[in-house]
C-alpha cells in the first residue's frame, strides 16, 4: 500500500524473490486503512456488522424488558461502532448520520417506538445515553488529556507534541504535563492531517475551555 495523493507512485517491494502486490486498503489491528487516508471502508464495515448484531438482538430479545435490551445493545452492539474511534472519527455529516442511524434504530427497538412521530432524542435522554458523535468526541479529548497528563509514559507521542502549550521556551516533557497549559491550535495545510486526531481534538478542547 502506498499513502499519498498520487496513486501512480508505487515503489516496488520484494520479499523472498517475489514482488509484493499493491492494495488499496488493508486491515491492521482491527482498523481498515485506505491508501487515500480515509476511513469510509472501515466505517461501512463496522456499520454493517453492527446492524447484523442488532438484528440478532431483536430476534433474541423480542419482548424482553427495556433494561435488558439496553444492556445488550451497550455490551454487544455499540462497542463495534466505537472500537478505535479516536482514529477514524468521521468529519463528513453523511458518515456521522449513517453511524448515528444504527443507534437510533436500537433506541426504537429498546423503547418499542413506532411511527415517525416518536422522538428519538427524547427516548435517548430517557435512556440516559449520549449520541455516538458526542461519545467519540469525548473519547478523543479523554485520550489527549491522558497523553498530556502522563507524557513520560508516551514518549513516542509526546516528543512530537511541541506545539501543545503556549509557553514554548520552557516546554519539556515534564513541565508541559504539569503546567496545565491550554493547548495551542495546530495549523495544517493538508485536509487529512487537519481532520486527524491531534489537530482536531486540540480544536475541540480549546472550544470547550472556558
């Protein structure tokens, strides 16, 4: 696989005397990576898998108490849509909507809602669960704060985060973790990097900082 804007640039790699074939996507640690640095394929796979599990729950738990159906959804279905979400959290409204639709259908099943007049948002509040979009955002912010609070445990990551605090002159692995400085926004010329974990999460964190 070759990452970049120009798919024609494909260096030749050989292993055991044979040339390795190029692929447009590959699954690594459960996440499908694409050569164009997008995660559409991964998200589609996870949505389809979540729908299959939700369908099984509907068959197995038809007529079950609301509490049992909610527990089953949060245990067996929702984790599929959130695995490694800090990596692939989508920006496009269409993908966000498609993922959220899975939970909306689960809520209809859990609360036995029928018809278009039923309010999904009211039912979600009644169940005391957040939207999947809000949960992914919270996961990203939590991960970033963990990295910054214990940078000595994340040398490979924190060593490249020299832009995170306002005071650059005294910023070190130790002082940045202890200073509680407000993260500084990172500018990015490339759209893929602009919407990646670090720049995007810093923007979200700064918006939520009083």
